[in-house]
C-alpha cells in the first residue's frame, strides 16, 4: 500500500510556451516577470495549502534519502567501493568529521524539511481559524509529515537546533535533548490519528497509527543508546539492550488491526520520480555505484565490479533459505532502471510485529508471547516457527537465543530503513568495517547538525 502525493511541476513544454508569451509582450527582456516567483503572502492563501503539504512531503523524502547515504554506509548495510574518501570515512565508522563533504551536503535538505513541516502546520492552523482550510485532511497529512521528519532527525542526529528559522539560528538541543524528537513525532502522529478518524480517511488513520507506534518504539530505543553521557558510555563498551515499551507494543497492536493484520503486508513508502525528487541513496548506490550493498547481505560480483550477483543472507533458523523479505527489498531498491528513483520504506506491518515481539522478549525473556509474535512474522515468509530452540549457538530456551533471532529479523526486515545503526550498538553487533581508531566506534553514531 502506498499513500503518497507529489508536488505538481510544470512540464517543460508548457513552461516554454508561457515564457514565449511573456517575452513577446514586453519591450525589453529585463521587463520579463518570472512566472515561478510568488510573494510570501501567497503561501498564506487557501489555494496554497495543498501545495505546502505536498512540498513538505517531497522535502521529507529528499532529506531521508540524502541522510541515508552517510547513515547506511556507516552501517553494515552498504560498503564504500568508489573513489570518494568522504564515504570511506563513513564506512570506517566516523561520522563526526565537520569537513566531510557529504554530511555537509546532506544536512540542509533535512533542515528544510523540518522547518517546512512546522511552518505548514502554522499556516494551516491560521487558515482553519478563519474557516478557510479547503480540506481538514490536509492538516492530518501535515502532522504525518511532521512525525516522519522529527523521527528521521531523532534516528540520524546527535544534536539539532529546533528553533532555527530561515534567518536566525536557534540554540541546539544537545545530545541529551534529542529524545524529545520522538516525543514530538508521537504527538504529531496522535493528532493526525484524531483528524483522520474524524474525517473518515482510514488510509491516513492507519499510517498515522503506524507512525505513532514507531515513534514510541524509537523513543524506547533512544533511551537505551541515544544519550551516551547519561548512559555511562565508554569507548568500546556500548550501552546495549532491548527496548521494552508497553505503550509502543499496544500502539503497534492497534496499528496492525487497522492494517487488517499481518496478512495484508501493509507498507508505506517515500516515493521518488523524475517529476518530483530524486532518491539520492539510489543515485549514489545504484547509478553512480560509489557504495554497494554489503557482502553481509549480498554476494559481490566475482569480477570485482561494484555490484552483487545475488542476495546472500540465509535465515538464522532455516539456514538453507535466503531471507525472502530481504530478497524482496533488495529487488525493490534496484527496481528503477535508472537507479535514481527506488521507493524507500518508511514503516510497515512487519515493523509493527517487530515492535510487539521486542517488547515481549524484553518483558519476559524467551517466553511464549515472544515466540508467538516472532513466529507470526516468520510465517509471512513461510519460515519455520520459533519454538525456543538454540539460535546461532546461544542455547535453547534462553533469552540470548531470542535476542539473536530478533536482531536477525530486524536486519532482514528493516534493511535500508534507517534503523540499523542503533541496532549495531544495542545488540553488540558492530560493522566489520569500523576501525578502533574511529571516533564513533562502539557508540551511537549519528550525524551532527
């Protein structure tokens, strides 16, 4: 299921005809008015409301794909194989170099998305106050955009200046304050749930419910690995653990009910196209081939090309079976012929089930509730049920075996979702490419603003 709408753009032919008409009516080329210029007051008009929401959605998608270039290369999901040393730095586990060209380049798009997500809600609120908002569901979509943007910042960043606007910088939150990004995302998602429910839009209500569960779970994960100072982090000794959150579990159960259960395989995507925004992760990986899917996940081309010849990762129980969901997602990521516009998964029914399973494992060790939840997820790919046996040498009937299975399920199910970096630390499962001398090895590596 894909719920995504795009900013409208003029076609080249129409724009050319328009410019010819303007030029022919002027005495001088200097008198031409740019038809793309609008005043600041124009965005306050009711007619602009949908454009603001669509534009924010496009910026959110662009910001996500930009940041994923550095983020995923720092994880074990992608390997640097090209010529740009700045990606090599990320691959080896260092994301805090202030002179790295890619972190410098990627931050502004996400910053614009953050500002637009807040500004759009302000404008729509003003229109609503004078009964001029064309459609109340635009407000639901605006809050959904805000939830996505704020969660993206929480997942990727160690610091952020949330009060910054177009002209003046704001005071940074500091690493200790970044957990509030998930709180803001959860609040925005809750608001969207109410608006969508009142408006009778089940698609938006379902998406908002999924984002609400994701925000609550993201907060629980951040509580484990986000604030290294408060958690007593020391170099080479990462703070690890399972994210227990009854609220996140309950929200995921509610979201799954709206999705029709696991049988629907519900997914929400960021969408990209030549008419909207490009997918920078797709462009740098599929098209430019600066980075490639890691050998942990796919078998490299034997001729040494920066590509792969097939998905590699076998299931952790059915060891003769390559992970079906990973095969599906790799094919999805490489589906666009040009490589620049693959869709990117934001959240899914499968992730809801992972949230449920993790809470049950954290709350009860290797108890039956976890086995039931993780088996339901595995059944989607016709994989064997988990009955509490030994997993990867961790012993039958142990919480360690359940944790190994959960880590594997998250690696395969959330590939290129922007979740892997925190999982590296909390499951004590570092990337093989990290260097001991890298500033971030063993900590929660996030991009600095």
